[in-house]
C-alpha cells in the first residue's frame, strides 16, 4: 500500500511537470535573461549590486513560481479572502511602522527583503474579486449590492496606498480590480459613466494632489518648462529612445545611459536604456515576447474549467498588458510619470515577487485546468 502510494505520488508529480505550459515558462525565462543582461548594462558592463541582486531575486522567485504552480488551484481559491485581509493589515502596518524613503512610507523590513505590500496587492485583489464573482450569476454581478461590495474591495487598499503616498501604485491596484469587474460581466455602461465622471472631476482631483504630483502633471503637459529640473528625466528619456534609431547603438553602447544623463535607469526607465541599445527592432521583439506571455496566460484561462481560474488568468493577463503600456507610455512622455515598473525588467524585489506569484497561479491554473471549483 505504501509503495503504491509512493508510485502514485511520483506519477502525479511527473504528470504535473508534463502539464506545465512550457511556452509560457520559456517566455518568462527569456524575459529574465533579457532583464539581467539589461541590468548588467545599467551597472556599466560590470557585475555590481543591481545585477547581482536582480539575478538572485529572479532565480529565487522563479523557483517560488514553480512551487506555487504545483499547488492546486483550489488552494488559491480557498485563501483568497484571507490573503487579501492579511495584505490590508500589512498596508496599515506600513503606514504606521514602515520604512520611509524619498518621502514615502511604502516598505516593511523583513531583513531578507524590503517588502512593498502594495505591489502584492495588485495580484491578491484579483484573487479576492475572482473568488467573489466565482459563484455569481450575471444578473447578480450587476446588482447594486455586488457593485458596492466590489468597490469597497478596490477602494480600501487604494486609499491605504494613497496615504503612503503612492498614487501610481494605487492606480495600478484599481486597474487590476476593475479588470476583474470587466471580465466578470459587469454592464459596460458603468465603466462609461465612471470614466466620464473621472474626466469631469479631474480639476477637483488635481487640487488634492501633493505639490510634487502636481509638478509631474505640469511637466507631462510641458516638459520644456523646466528642462534642467522636473522635465529633465523625461526629456533625457525621449532623447535616449530616439537616439537608438532602428537597430540601436549596441549592447553596452548607450551613451545617454553611460554618461549618466538618464536617472533611475535601472527601475522605471529600464525600457529607455534597452531601447537606446537595441533600437526600434529590439523594442518590437521585447513587445512580441510580452505579447506571447500574455497570450499564453489568456489561453490558459480559456481552457480552465473553473470560472475562478478563468477570471484570474484573464484579469492578470489584462493587468500585465496595462502595466506594460503605462510604463512604456510614461518613459516616452505619453503619460505623466507615475512610478510604474516594467514587469520583470525593472529592478525591484517586491514588483518581481508579485509578478512571479501571478505567473505561478497561472501555471497552477494550467496544471489543474481540468479541476472544477463548486
């Protein structure tokens, strides 16, 4: 009996390995290789702090992703509400006892990593709402009660993150939540009305922004108003992207980056450095890699039997798309600078951890795609 159980467990393990989406896995590994290579370039062609740290985090979090992928999708369904509540408590803890840097209190010191709970919330708000809408019929999705509950689930973490203050991440959290509402079948008229109200209330919202946030909006509208101050970063970013041309200047040959014209090139502006070195064609190939990854996530959602897994995959794939668009639009001057990292590419442990947890849950949905959740 013992031997039979061991053989059965081993067969189940090998079956899980066989059921991994290897196209998605290879896409993630390629993206990780590109990100580490680009980080090596930000360190001036040397294996310094950012390169070492980014590589170690990618290896560790990839291992974590694979462990997560073997967990049954029902496990993620069962802990969705609890995980959301834990992160709410972590956000409250961060506001009161978190680490302060650059005027914001966003991190908790866990010794091995400075964790930014707001980054994890971008994933777990999707889990929470996917569970909430899992058993609801379409007519119940559009009920007043369901809309109010879902708005509370979205607005609560948003408010806590805005207090830190971190307007950019709070917007990304709301995007993740709103995408679940979209895919759950909420009547599209509500999105139209919300968008219209948001546009009309912009002057009122801007009046409550902090001075540096107002400056970002003014800089976005006219970067040349302060070319050596607030507008410097975006001006240099556009120069770097444009100087890359069609084929780029070559690996480790980015003059804007190497001559230190481009600040924060290892974080939110990593795409600028990549685009300068590999040009328009390299940027298109990077976008194609992202497109393949997102396509595979959506594909996994489409073959999953459980509605919970479908909602998570569709919403997470949509969130990745929006995060990529916002980051690239930001560094090209098409949107104000809001502090949105480029998934996997940008330096930052919490951002990469959240992204890899998301990939792990998607992999879990693929491996257990035949599982249904009552």
